[in-house]
């Protein structure tokens, strides 16, 4: 049991909608995602970077990594030859 009553920090009173109108909204961590304002964010997926990659993109990444490894292997062989 807590010695102090009520809600410490006002968590129940916080609302991202009120942050949108706050003149100091840039001071809130996460304001660009949770309290975005303006036309630029309308209809856009602001969390695109946190989503899982598609299988096609993952395959392309693997192919690129294999190509880089092949170049590294060839460079090591050329250095050893010299």
C-alpha cells in the first residue's frame, strides 16, 4: 500500500491529443509519432521502420550480403597473391 494517495505523475490525466495543441509539444518524447500535426503526416505510415520486412526484401538483403562476402573473399585472395 502506498503512503500517498492519488495518481503520482498524472498518468491517468495524460492525453496525446492535448499534446497536439501544446505550444511546447516538441519537448515530449515521441511527439512526432503520437502527436503528429500538419498535412505531411495525413495518410502516411509513421511507423514504417518498425515493421517486419517482407520476404522479398529479406531475400534481396541476403543476396547483397552474399555478393559483398564474395568481393571480400576475392580481395583477400588478391592481397595474399601480391
